[in-house]
């Protein structure tokens, strides 16, 4: 009887966590849609904003929320990240994330912008640009981004359900960082924003 009660409690906890995660993703999606409807923040033209009804997302999938091992890079070397224009902003590899999806092991570099870390509001922000096997078909050919924050310990949560497109997916008037080759995932990430 105690085992049945324990299993029931565990099931309730997991169900609550799953619902909380789903709610946080829906909130993220709604926030992104509202930004694109806002003429002051949107990469869309005024004409496009009037027609814009919202982004298309993959169904929310718990399997694409991963807890990764996080290895901070000591004394990283700054480099100039390629963009969709001639602009070359300075970044560094802040850390390396190692994780599994569907029993496959992957590794991604997580970057920090030198310019943004000098701004109080963004000093803890990290940047994860990536490409995967959905690019050019189900998602934007130039890859997608995920925003992260500096973790406290040696692990970091990467939620691909929060992957979004660079502004360049909507307009050529922007200069967007291109995901470096080492951040190309040999798997379909069917999570986050679609093409």
C-alpha cells in the first residue's frame, strides 16, 4: 500500500512539473508574439505587423528540455563572430554544454557577448546559437537561438522549446550572428519556433 501511495505522489509531482513547464513555454511563446506585434520592437514592417497573427511552434516536448553538464572555459580567447553582414561582434566561448537527447550525446558551445556583458541588465546573459537537421525545411535555414543565463554550478538547463529565430529570418535589414560550425547538431530539433 505504501508503494502505491508513493507512486501516486510521485506521479502527481511529475504531472505538476510538466504542467508548470508547459505553462512557462506558452508564456514564452505569447511574449514573443506580442513583441512582434509591437511596432517599436518588431523586425516586421508595419504592413506585415497588421497581417501577423503569431508564430508557428512545434508542439511542446519535454524531451527537448535537457539538463546539461556545464564546463566553464577558463581564460577564454575572444573572437569575432561572423554575422549576416560585415559586422563582426566580439564574443567568447563562455562554457561547453554536454547533454543527451534520445540516448545520443551532444555538445554545444555557449557564448557571451563582450558588448552586452558591460551592460548591467545583460551581464549574466549567455547566447546559444545552433543549427540542426530541420534547418531550411521546417525551421529557418540560418539556425535558431536560445537565451540563457550564467549558471550557479556545473549544470545548465537548455530548453529547445524556447528556440527562436534571429531577426534576419524576417528582414534583411538586420545583422545576425551565424551559429558557428561547432554548434551544428546532427539531429532534428523539433521544438521551439518553426520556419
